[in-house]
C-alpha cells in the first residue's frame, strides 16, 4: 500500500489515520486461498541442499588389499541429492559414547546418485574408516552431510584436459569423473595416472573406466607386470600426458603431493594449473602431550570436557559425544565456524583458511584448531 508524503500541513496525519481502514479493506478483499509458503525454487534448493540426511549401508565389499567399497542407500528410499563429480560427503554416527565422522569422496556418478545408489571407498586408516570396515554392517544407519567441495572440473577455472594423479583411495573422485564423462554429464578429457605398490593394491579395474575421453595409466612401484608402468610418478612419465591444454588434479597422501609438486616444478609446469584435494587434519606432533579444560557453548547448553594439545578441537568434541557441526575436516569449508571466548590455540598455516575478519574477531574452525591452553568456545548447533 503506497503512502505518499503530502506538502499540505496536517495532511500526512490524516492519510496515516486512514491506513488502518484501507488495510482492513484490502484484507477483506483478498482471496481465501492459503498463502504459498514453498515455491518451486525452494523445493529445488531443498533437493540440492538437504543438509544432513540418513543413509543406510546397503552393501560393503573389499576392493583391494586395504580398501573397501561401501554402497549407501537413502534411509526410507528416494534419491540422493545431485552433486558434481569429484565432490565429497561427510558420514557420521554415534559409536558408544562418542561421535565419529569423516568426509569421503564419492565413487558414483551424479546419475547413479539420482537413481538411489551412492558408493564411497574406505581405506583402512583412522578410527571412523576402521569402524566402517570392521563393525558397521548392511543396515547400519549413518548421518550423511550433503555433497560438498570444489574438487570438480570447472570450465572457467580448469583446462579441457585433466591429468589426474592419485594414490590409495585418492582415486575415488576421479572414478566419479570418469563415469560422468562416459555418461555425458561432464565434458572434458581425463587421463588418470594412478600409483600403487602392487596390482593387489589397485582398488578399481582400469579397463572398466577407459572410454572416449578417458585414459588410464597405472604405475606400480613394487611389481613389474605387462600393461603397467613401473616406478614412480615422475616428471619424465608425466611429460607423456601433459599438453598445452592440461590442468593437473591430485588426490592422495601428502607425501605424494610433495613428490609430484617437485616433479611438475622441474618440468616448469604452471603452478596455477595444479589443484589438489585437501586431506583431513589429523593429530599433530608435540614435545609433550598436555590436557586442557574445554568449555563449549551450543546455544544455552554448556559442556565441560578435556582436550589434548595434540588433537583438534573437533576430535575432542566428538570423543566426548558432543554433536559438533563438521564437514571437510581440513579447515577449508568454514562449516564448523565457531567463536573463541577465551584461550590460546594453534592453527597450522596450511590449514588456516579463515577470513581476516574471522581472525580479528577470534573465530576459528575447530576441525583445524589445536588448544594451547584452557579454552571456552561457542560452536554452531547441529541441525540435521
Ligand atoms: S568442517 Fe570444514 S572448516 Fe571445519
């Protein structure tokens, strides 16, 4: 209802007094149909960003000497949200008195997820992965965070040919990308260069993924076999695959990143065309392990617990069974963004992705922060 300011003295007051009657008239004339509270765009946003959903383990099977494939289905049927090939999900569950969680890249293609099937690869490493392999069974329910991350091909940012370098379960995002290329939902060329100790350590069938636009080379370091390269992923080897239209994507252990970075540097490869998936922040080495008091506020609830200086705050929270919000576990996504009310802490430079305003006003990402004294923090509420 428009209200025009008048130049006539007293006129504004008269018009304002008429507003209530006018408003009543408009209400009386309005149709009786209920208001629309959800538009198509809201439904689309919810489908793309459902937050946390429940998933159930449908099947699990070993796929190499140290990796397992875990197949998930939406609890109660339906489909998984759409994602970009290369993204990850975060799984979490309660185990005893503690919470466990960890991000996993997706093996399935976006099309498969829309058909209700989502597969991940789990390597026997760390508490949660060991729990999934040894204790979780078909039917185990897990919380699943919506697909996240920017480790996917982007036409504006990346070149048309990706040389994908992987080791261990780091091949997972590339399996999804190769499927998506084959199905036609991604349009770039990909050459996978995968490093493994022996054929028993390869968690996928290289022949299954080769197709137009996709090539696979496997490099074995401790075995010589027909059809496989032998040695390490050196600059000499990479020269064969890299052309003028190449970006390099890497996913694997930190030692592989360090080695391949040096090899690419020796080739004079442009650093800005290299992208790597970040690994979760783990425990840090300290000269003496010290335990501190951690006071945690989640809205009106206050928790008191112990946190050691060699573990991240998120690890301490989960061990104490506190449902902390977490997604990437490497400090990058900002999902666990929390405020420090008191105390000293340490964040490694390579995992400090906070904005300068966050630093100024003492905000942290607990997944990449270690306590250096007693601390008091305010963390977001888990809202599945
Ligand atoms: S979970 Fe991503 S920054 Fe902490």
